[in-house]
C-alpha cells in the first residue's frame, strides 16, 4: 500500500517535472519566435535581391550581416516610444514602394520627408500602440477595452490638426469642412471650444486629449475606439449615450467623417518650437461660434412675439 | 520513449527493481537540472534587455548633398559633428571626455578644433586632446552610406582606426 503510494507520487513528480520543462520550453520558444524577426529576415533577403552583390559590394555586405533587432523611435516631445519600424522597417525605403505590408514604403514619401520618422515617430499621426511589436498588440484594429487604436484612413486628417491649426495652409479639406459644419450647425450653441460657445454640452476644447477610457463604449456597434465612438455618436447620440440632450443631425457619411476629424483634432497640447509648424504672421484661428445671419428670419413676421418682449 | 519504458516496468508488483530506481533517480535529477538551468537562462535573458528607452544609437543624418566639402555640421540633439573634407568624411563625438559637456567647434583656427565650455579642455581638429582636464581624445564614430544614399552614423561603434568615409 505505502509502496504503491510512493510509486504514484514518484510518477506524479516526474510527470510534473516534465510538464514544467515543456512549459519552460514553450515560453522560451515563444519569447524568441517573434513575428517581427520574420519580417526583418524577409526584408533582408528582398533587399539583397534588389541590390545585388556586384553593384554595390560594401552595401551588400552590410545588409548580409544584418541581424534581426528591435528598432524604435523615441520622441521626448510627446513621450512616445514607437517600435512600428521594427516591422515597417522599409517605411522610408523607395525600393519597397510596391512591396506587401508590413514592408511597403509610406504611400506619401513627400509627407514623410517633411515629417521624418526619426524626429516624429509614427503614433503622433497614426495612433495605435507604439510600444507593441505584434500586429494585434499594436492595435491595427480596435482591441476590446483598449481604446487607443490606429487612426482609420478617413480620420487621418484629425492628426494633422494636432499641430497644424491653419487648415487652409495644409489643404486639409476634411478639417476645413468639419469646422464649417461645426459653424453651420451651430454646435457652439451648446459646446465650447477655447472659451467660445455655450455651456450646455461638454467643453470640446481638449477633446483629442480626453482619456478614451471615460467614454461609454458599451452601446457601440462597431469596434470600441474613441474614433468609432465619435462617428457612431454623430449618427445617433441617443443610442451611444442614452439620456444625452444632444439630438441626431442629418449628415452624410462624408460629413460625419469631416466633423469627426475636426473634433478629434481639438487638442490643447503645447509643442516646443522644434515641433511647431510655421504659421502665417497674420493667422488668427477662425471663431467657431460665428453668428450666421439667416436672411429669411430677419423679417419682423418671422420673429416670435416672445422675443420682442424680451428685447424690451 | 524512455518514459514508456518506465511505464512498462510498472507491471512487476512487489519487487524492488534497482535498475528502475536508478532510472527514476536519473530522470528526476536530469529534469531538475534542465528546469533550473532553463529558468536561470530565461532569467538571464530577462535581465539583458532587447532594447532600452533611448534614442536609436544608429541614425540617419541626411543626404550627402547636405554636407558640402569643407563643411563641419553639428547634428542637433545627437552630440556629433559631421566633418567633410576633400579626402572623405567622419563623425566626431562632441561629448567632452572629461565630464560629458558638449564641446563647441572652434571656427577658423588651424590648431584648435574644439573647446569645452565647462573646464576649458581643447581638442585638435581631428579630436586629439590638446589641453585641459580631458583625459582622452574625442572618439570618432562608425559612419556609412546606406543603399538609399543617406549617411548613417552608428554611435554604438567607435571608429578606432579613424578611417574616413570615402564618398
């Protein structure tokens, strides 16, 4: 009886030990086997093929000796560490203009030239998780309960507006349209931006800086991200935040995108001169609460009696 | 495979099988050694980070065209100066070897190339220490041109031979 117990215990010990060993092996393997290593290996091989040994032996030699390593851009200005370039290693390399992701060159090289990766990093424009080194972890798609996601194509201009407050100067059509919509629909009747406007709804001055974790995400149909929250909220405010006094406005998808881009560009960050775009000397940010005269309503008949009395 | 053998031996009840005992002992010790060794290895790897919170040590400084012959251009925020002469170009560290202040390039002086504002160390045009408390010469960093034509300086590698990049 006792012997049998001891025998069993011995077997249990051995099995447990082996299981622990296997787990340790798996941990070690998963730790070493990272997806970015394959991308970098792929890049190295493709680049060696493109350059050729004969054309430029010195460069070829250096590329052949390249070893997979974590690459990152540290930007002290906005405290980011962007490791996107670990996978998107050829983002500035014109040879990879037609390659598949993640090796594809940036689609707008002239834009990248004005905003070098080494100075700006990636997430200041594109959002997402700069520290992550996997496709999933860097939040290319919205992650449940992790609302800092990559900025979608339609809302990219919202990030231009972080620094460029003169929308005309950078030809940001969506931001211009969004600001015009903000004025036309008299959003400032309820919402304040930089001290202009009413106080019925929340102040939107620093909307882009607002912590996304404070947004009610449970009623969203799409992915849980701040960007999607804004879009769905414009479509149907009552559904996204029940009990809100904001009503829905009839807008096309393009108009919603423009207005969302505009409100998502409203930040109150201060940048040092190195990162502040040059402004025209006479640039004054347009007022968002401009009163638009409505011709039909100026006649006396249209004015309700109550208003007349108030004037007295 | 050997685990199967062990399981097979269990069909003999009662008897003390010395061979089996030895085998079990060996397996246990081997498992322990492998496990502890593996844990130690993984812990060691954990202590040696893949990457640090610091700007990349190798960085692009620009195209060749932005460094005309005879120019000395300080790269802001990186503490290096790119010097291009007729024979080639090199990257010299601007961090004083004394206490780490940024030395200032001295213009139009054939003898003194760099002067430290903190304690007055002076360096020759090639970075050799001339005077003051600095104990060592200013190091040169490895530098190369990548396939896109950009000049890259790698501050993690010191160019001890002081070879110039011929372009």
